[in-house]
């Protein structure tokens, strides 16, 4: 059994763990990691864009209420709550996406 184990180890060392092959595997791994980071950063950027949009909408609604253009009723309160929930959800998604980049 020891001879078989030693033969397998030598075969692996001779064929698989060659410096050139290891270098190629490491370069490919680096490329995959960089591509993954780039995709995750794109996701974070998109989520931040959506967050900005929700925040702008929330501010416009509040401005309309404050200026008297829109009455503060059940509908506007519900809409304000929906925007707050959307904002909170986007903050969570951004945090999760940033965590996965690292």
C-alpha cells in the first residue's frame, strides 16, 4: 500500500504540480477573483444609484407635503413608509454586496 501511495504522490508531483502548471492555475485564479470583484463593484454601484433615486423621491414627497402641494393623508403616509422600506432594503443589499467584495 505504501508503494502505491508513493507512486501516486510522485505521479501527482510529476504531472500536476509542475511550476508552470501551478503558475497558470494561479494566474487563472487571480483573473477570476478580479472579475468577481468587478462584478460585485458594479452591483454596489447600481444599488447606490437606486438608493439615490429612492432618496430623491422621498425628498420630493416631503417637499410637496411641506409646501402644501400634497396633503398629508393615509396615501402619502403609506407612500412615505414604502419609500423608507425601499431605502432600508437597499442599505442592507449594499452592505451585503460590499461584504462579498472583500
